[in-house]
């Protein structure tokens, strides 16, 4: 079953179950997917859905940080709930060991020697890790490994 179909089914279940908050988040996700489909005039694949979900997740994490800095715990809690719902539709996250192994493999495949080769390594990692790892964290790991001499 595609992610989009799963979202539609979960929306129906949330409606029937009276889960208003969950329903609102699922509707936000579906609206973002539809917006991307209309804007780019493309058929939506699971890879595109994952990209939309990752973007939404990043927005929510940024919002939580800003709300907490402003002392608005009520709004931060709402964003955290949205993060939980969005994460249920993303692939299982990679463990630190799996992430390190993927970084090492990409560095070896790219023949990277130092920090100047970071773009080559990230280009190999991004499609492979889509939805399974925070790319900011991946970039930090790659930068550390390349600074240490590959």
C-alpha cells in the first residue's frame, strides 16, 4: 500500500474514531502532498511523500525550538504531537551504528580525502538515507570523518 493510500485510510479511521487532533495533522499532511503535486504537476510517489514529510518534520522541530524559547509550552506541545504523527509515516530511523557504516561506505565509494569532498559524499548519502536519518546530523558526521582524514 502506498503512503498516500495509508494516509487516506488513516484519515477515515481518525474520522470514525473521533480523533480530532490526529485527523487535523493527517489533513495537513495530505494538503501538503496535494500542494506539491499541483505546484510541480507531477504524480506523487512514495519518495516524494517522504520528502514532504521530512520537510514538515523539520518545520515542526524548528517551531518547537522557537516556542520553547518564547516560553509557549502549549504551542510546543501541539507541535510535538504533530511530529509524533508525522513520524509514524516515515521509514524506521537508522541506528547510530548503521548511520556510521553508511557514512564510511559513502566516503570510500566517493574516494573522499578531505572536507572539500563533502559534497560528493552527501550526494551519495542523501537518496539512500531519505526519511531514515536527519540530514543535518548526517552532514555533521561526514564533516567530522573528513576532517579526521577520511
